[in-house]
């Protein structure tokens, strides 16, 4: 099951599962998965650009500060959740 973690703006967000980041678009009251990125942050940024998504300033900073790969990001997330 995927979990949302970053609201890009009022219509787009980034979710994740154990394998990848998932770009989602809100359609009505539901979120529809549009793109799946299991590799690195550069690909995520390229997808956001190709979909003409304009993130909020805070979301843009968050994406810029992500680790370079999904694998590294997920490992740090799992580590921090284990320590809670």
C-alpha cells in the first residue's frame, strides 16, 4: 500500500511504497497514480517537470533535499521509523 509524504500543490503529491516514489494526481476526491520512480531524484524531478507540475516553494525545497536515490531515501525513512 502506498503512503503519501509530500504535497506538491493542491492537485499533485508524491507517495511511496517499499519500491518507489509514486507521483499522484487528485481527480475529484481520489488520488490517481501517474508515474512510478524507483531510481533516483533526478528522474523524479524530470517527471515533475514533464507533467508541468508547479510545486510550492516548500515542496520544491523538500525535493531538492531528498537523497540522490529512492533506495537511500527509503533506508533513511525506515531507520528513522524504527527508532521511534
